[in-house]
C-alpha cells in the first residue's frame, strides 16, 4: 500500500454498492436515497473517534445531504479545522482508515481525502477547510438553502440531470458547469 493509497474496502462497505459509489471521473445523477444520512452519521462517528480532537466541526454537505435532491451517489463530508496546521496530524489517521490523500484543492474543495468501496469507485469525499475559509460557510449556506426551498431544489436537480448527459465522463466539467447556479444561490 502506498502512502497515498487506501486499504481494500471492508465487507460492510462492499454491501453499499448500489446505494453509494461512482467510478472515478464519471457523472451519474441518481434519485435521493434515504440511506445517505445514516451513512454520513456512521462515517462521521468514526471520524470523530479518530480525528475529533483535531477538528472544529463535521457536517454532511453536498447534494446527498439534501432530502429529495437527485445527486451523484458520493457522500461529501465537510470537516472544519481551526487552521491548516491541523491537516498534517489528520493525515495518518485518515490514511489508516482507508482514505486516499488527493491533496489540496484550495478554493475548489479544500484539502481532499476520498474513500473507495471498490478500486476507483469513490463513495466518500472529505473536504478539510478552515472555519474562516469562505468554502465552509458556503457549504452550509448552499445545503441549508436547498433544504429549505423546494423550488430551488427542483431547479438544481433539473440542472444536474441535464448536465450529466453532457459531462458523463468529465466530473470537473460537470462541477464547473454548475458553478454559476451555485454562485447565484450564494449571492
């Protein structure tokens, strides 16, 4: 196992096939699944146990955190840190838990770790950002806005379904194509 790599998934994660997981670089938007919040809670409990002393807060963010919203079947977890100096001490415990270190995405998602349920099948994304990073507040504001506004949620879901056809094998392009909508909501 390389220092950046992950352990093979455990049996409980292999059972998640069909509920979460998406091959790397592909885009597939699926109907909301009631199991997503519980999957977040299970992962968050493990994260709190292993790095809780290093973090300020942990939240379910992204589309899987919004009941009723179609989403890519990947659980996004926002992890708030007091400072970037907290990332190095988090690294070894996260690697030991099977996360893959994808490095610093800066203003495009913070410091990213991913967890796969099969080789190259992403299921969990951890976004480590500081509490003073605008991304932290934006993750929560955007999620909460979608949760509170059914019409906004439907418009965003329609956009995502439309974009998946154009960007079926270009996740970065898909993300860029959603950015105007997201900026508009946050403005």
